[in-house]
C-alpha cells in the first residue's frame, strides 16, 4: 500500500537524521514530508531541531520555513 510505503520512507529519513544530523537538505525533506502528511507534531519537533542545528545558516532556515507550507493542489 502506497501510504505505508511513504510512511516507511519518512520514518527511514527521520532515523537516518537522528544518526547523522548534518544533512540540511534531509531536514528540509523531512519537514516537508511531515507537513504534507499532516503530522504537525512531528513536523514541529523536526523543525525545532533543525532550526537549532542550522541557526547560523539563513538559507537553510528559509528552506525549512518554505517546507512548512503545504503546496497548492
């Protein structure tokens, strides 16, 4: 089932970032995925962590903020 596969990929990305958090693009993908899936609690937790990791990198912070917006259908 497609939903299960997507959930599995997102969970895998989250686990990988826990092991190796030095991946700004991965954090952006994770925040976007949680946003699209409607998992706002997990999105907010990932966003808080990523913002702390990349607080001195404005371009990453902008990408993270952009990832919190659900794309128009």
